[in-house]
C-alpha cells in the first residue's frame, strides 16, 4: 500500500476519486496524463486495494469503465513501518533488485 501511495500521480488520483466515481476518460483529463499511463497507475492502486473499477454499459451500448475509492484506512507508526520495510525491494540501475533487509546488498 505504501509503495502504491509513493507517487504524486497516484495521490492525485485518490484525491480526485474522493467522494465520487469517475469514468476513466474523465479521470485522465482531470489528472492530465495519457490513458495508458493512467491505467498503469490505476492497476497499481487496484492491486494495493485502494481503488475498485466497474465496467458498465452506456445507453448506446458502449462499455464504460468507472473507478472509485475502496474503503481504506492507513495507520502509520514506527512498528507498522518496520513491518512494511520487510517487504521492500530496491531497484538498482541496470534492472536488478535487492532486498533492503539484505545487509550486504546482494542482488536476489
């Protein structure tokens, strides 16, 4: 969840979805990013359980994809951050990753 929230575009998406559901085309206009990039951010938010989507048919039969916030609460404390750190990986230049808990910094 923290990783999904660690992006200004995704934070803006959450702010725009607060209290309403939005069709993906309208959301792209409001966030001012391309639809492919928006879909990538929405996927990250959806995988983290922060947003949900629902496909609906318009009166003319066109498929319309709407997004809204899922109910969530994020409580941060030193203990919850310590637990979250155990799941982090850091991308290194060149595409390799390392576990932040690996004190030697070896790639995994």
